[in-house]
């Protein structure tokens, strides 16, 4: 039992340190703490309380009161853990908006409250065998459906997940959670309701083995979000360690200066034509004006880069954001003669920070441009999934090898020599999407191009417009 105490405390500590802000992590922490309390109550009843009774002079009344307190501590995990497990599954799926999760939590809490009100809270050794069997039969009526319902939600969520990295993490999470659900349902509830009151001891080896799997998969692949949040924490630490905003400003300055230089070169070339190409000169002057305005806006927000990304959220159209991002990258696109393919099944007004989201989309499009030597294509699509709206930006460049892909979000990591200019850009994009409770995934294979998937949770959609006909456009952007 001491081993279980250490396991549950360690699990709660790991998740608390890694990411205590997200809903699913909070439920894992709660489950771990309650399991720790259950293990401690057994240790208290079997070891600590007999030591107190044998070595300290206490009255029988005090001893009985300590037994009752321990019985209450035993009942809390039995009643609350199944509730926490199903709430974790709902959060894991992400299918419900915060208000819907709150309402579901209230409704699902009804059996828990009824159990506290109507089931007797007395030490197990004060009950007869028949009373104990009856107690677990009543408890099994709602706890087993809760546990298996949670497993069903998580399996469904994993099957529907389209993002490869998150799908892999969810599979490993299932590999740990489903055996725990089955073991707990059988050993803690079902078998005890059938008269096998000692069956709960079978859970010991199951939990110890699965904890080992948790540590292995968590470090190697990511499970229950642990690897992801450690990585996210490392990114946040790296970004916050920049004492001023100079590094991030330089990154953006580089992109804007390149655009200004290209436009300046185009103006010089057009001015030397006979007659001068006035329209092209005006277009390039407009690009320079946009870059200057953009840099002014960047300077106003530079403090947010040096400390923490703060959001000023408003309603913004996805197509409008993408068009503005393409305008920001116009010189880069024209210089490489890149064709832009737009496949817009939807348009949506999403609640986001326009400045940071525009910077994110511009970074990703510029990265796609730099991955293409010439005469390539970038395909941009807006698609809807069960619980999110996704923006996919795909290029037909050389792709990224698996080793590089594993480091792609690290600050200052760059593959510039491979014509892929990633430095602070993607780590910044990753953090911006995280601040919006969304995700950023990259799918790439050498020789087959790269696809960046930006997913926004459904509750950020203020208005969704299904386009009556696929808005598709293939052209060299200009």
C-alpha cells in the first residue's frame, strides 16, 4: 500500500507541475489525489490506527471517532473518483463548450450527492458481510456506467481525432486508462458486490504496472498531455527568458525588410521600363506602406513578446485573416512564382487576437514559401471537424525529415541551410495557438511536402458560414 501512496502522489505532482491550467490535467490531479486518499485511509486503518491504539492512551470513544473519520475519507474516493473520471473523459474529448461542461458536471454530480446523503458512512469492519455486499451493489448501479461511459467517450474521441500527433497521444492514453477502468470496475465494484470483498487487492499490481507504462510513454511519446505540457513549459520558459523583445522584433524585422527590399527592387525595375509600369510601382509602394504599418504595430506590442503573450480578442473572419496574411507574404509569393490554391468549405468568425493570429498565419505562409524553390504551390483549406475548425496550409516543397520535425517547435532551431527558415517563428506560432486553446500540428515527409494544421476549438466560433459551393481558386497570387 505504501507503494501506491508513492505512485499516486508522484502522478499528482507530475501533472501539477507539468500543466495544472488545462481542464483535463485538473481532473487527473483530482483523481490522483483521491486515489492517494483512498490508499492512505487503508494504511491508516490497518497500520497507523492500531499503532496509536497500542502505544498511546486514548479512550474508546476517541478511537471510534477516528474510525468514523477514516470511513468518511474512504467514502470520498469511492463516490467522487467515478465522477472525476467521466468529467476527465469529457474534457479529454473537448466536444463540449465550457458552459456545457459545467451543466454536465452538475447533472453528473447528482448520484455522488445522493450517495453521501443516503448511503451509511461507517467503517467496513462495523458492517456485516451482507451489509457490505448490499452497499457495493447500490454503488455499482451508477459508478460502473460512469467508468465505462468515460472509456467509451475516450475511445470515440480517439477514433475521431484527425491530427496524427494528438491521435498517437490519445492511443497511448487509452492503453493506460482503459485497463484501469476495467480493473477498477471489476475489482472495486462488481466482484465486491458479488461477495468477493477482498477483490480490491487485485488492483495493486495492475496500477503499479500501468504507472510504469505511464512514465515510459509520457517521456517517449506523450500521454494524458504530459509530454506536450512539459514541452510547452520549456517553450514558455525559453520565450520568457528573453529580457527584451529584441530577438522577436528582429525576427519580424527580417521578414518585413525582405518584403521592402523586394518591393524596392521591383519599383526600380518598373521605373526603368519604357514606359514606366505605374501600376506595378503603386502595388509595390502599397506593400512597403503595409510593411511600415505592420512594424509600427509590432513595436507597440513588443512588450508582450518579452514577457507573456496577452490576447486582445475580437471577432475575426478566417478568410479575411488568410487574405491579409497572403497580402503580407505577397512579395515572397511573387518572387518564387508560387501558385496559391484556396479550398474554402467554410468561413467562420472566430474569437481571437487579430494581431497575433495574423502574425502566426504570415509566419506559416512565409515558411511554406521559403520551403519552395520556385514554381511551387501552396494549398490553403478551411475544414470543419467534430469539435474544431481547421486551417490547413500545405506546400509541395521538399518536406522535412523526421529528426528535424521532432525539434521544429524549439526556439532558435533553424533549418535555414535546408531552405526552411524556422527559428523563433514556429515556437511563437505554437504558443499563440496554445493561448487560444487550439493546437498546431505539422505533417511532413521528405519529398512529399509539408502540411501545417491550425485547429480552433468550436467554442471560439462566433459565426459559421457553410459556403454553398466550394470556394476554390488556383492562381499565382498577386
